[in-house]
């Protein structure tokens, strides 16, 4: 290996490191100027709320809920299910 080739590698590496450092210093010293924000449409619009739109919100709003329906079956006399049998009692 020739001594001049190793010197060239060191010089190239040093120049590359200096160039990278220069780019980093310039990028942090001179921040880019961002474009001013573009005016957009207003975020909110008034809408008419229908009963279908309320959904589960009525439950969390503190409104009085309807009474729980009466129980129609028990483990001794179960009501027919819609596909799955009732779990057995252990």
C-alpha cells in the first residue's frame, strides 16, 4: 500500500467531516422561515341535533333511564335462548 493513498483517505475523511459539520452548523444557525398559516374554513358549524344523533350520550348525561324489564326465566325454568344454551350451574 502506498503512503500517499492512506494520506488521501485521511484527507478525504477530514474534508467530509468538515463539510458535514458546516452543513449542521448552518442548518441550526439559520432556521428556515416557515410560510404564514393559510386561513381555513371555520372548524365549527351549527347543526340540528336529532334523537338518532343522541345515541348512548343520554346514558351518561344523567337522564332518568327506563325501568329494568321483569325477569322472565330462572336457572330452574330457563327461557329459550336465541341460539346458545344458558350456561350450566356449577
